[in-house]
């Protein structure tokens, strides 16, 4: 049993993990179960330092944060209802269910475009962990995977990065994969909620900057 969880919470978390694997195990866009697992591990690392006292909520939300995401499921409302029913059937208490949904309904990058969503300390940790998995070496790999999955142009120096986008503009495939670094990924380090995550993000930021420098050098035939 994981430290800090009751036996009942561990049993519930095992069921949550299994459900998340079932829902997103076959994803090929970079939002598969391995992503959820990495986010849960990162969230746990941050929680152990930040100490919100809501470790079960943090881990549950980390595993579930993408299973109702409107970019991944055809019917988000139906997915929301199905998840709520599952949590109830696993005897997750109502306060924890409310806390989990308050996190996963409001933490995504697109949900915060133009209107910042207020998250609980537990929600801030899960959001930080999810954002952490979008940057660094893993972030580079996921960005290239997502761009290929959606037939995006890899790079075109004539297409400028977009700024101050609405959610609808962000979701459009008009941009290039490399521009995504400038439109979102390089901004993430300074958007982290916790001191712990901001420190962790520094190395991942350097990895992305080094990659982009080398990419441009090679693109221009200078390396």
C-alpha cells in the first residue's frame, strides 16, 4: 500500500488506474496511459514536497485528467457521467469526487485561455505535473507525435507563431508543430503553480531550447 493512503483509498486508486488504462490505453496522440502514469508519478513527487494533505485526490485526478477531455473523447458529457458513475460505484466519497472533478474539469491549457481557472492546491499540483510532461525530452517527443497524428506541417519559416489565442483558435490545425513550442511549451515554465514544479521545469526548458537551436541550425544548413 502506498504511504499516506488508506487500504480503501489504495483499492479505489487501483480501480481508477485500471479504468484510465482501459479508456486511453490505445491512444496514439501522446495522451495514452503512459502519459497518465508519468503525470501521476510527477504529481506524487510534487505532493510529497508541497504536502496538501490530499494525496488520494492528487493521484486520482492525475490518472483521470484526460479521460473526459473534449479533444480525446467524442462525447465529453457522456464520458463525464460515466466517470462519475464509476467513482460512485467504487465508493469514492462525495467530497473526493467533487474535488477530483473540480481539478479535471478546469486544469487544461485550453480551458485557461482567456480565463484563468482557480484550482485547489491539489489541482495546482496535478496541473503542474501535466504541464511538466508537455516539456523537456518527453514533451518534444509528444509534440512531434501529436503533430504527425493530426497531419500538421512540421515547420514553415513563413508561418509565424500565434499569440493570445482563444480556445477555438488554439484547437485549429493552422499552426506548425515547431511553432507549438513558441505558442505554448516555452511558456509553461513560468506558468507553474508550485515552487517545486518551477525548479523541476528549468532543466526541461533548457532541453527544449537546445533542441530548437539545433533544429534551426540544421534546417538552415548551418550544422
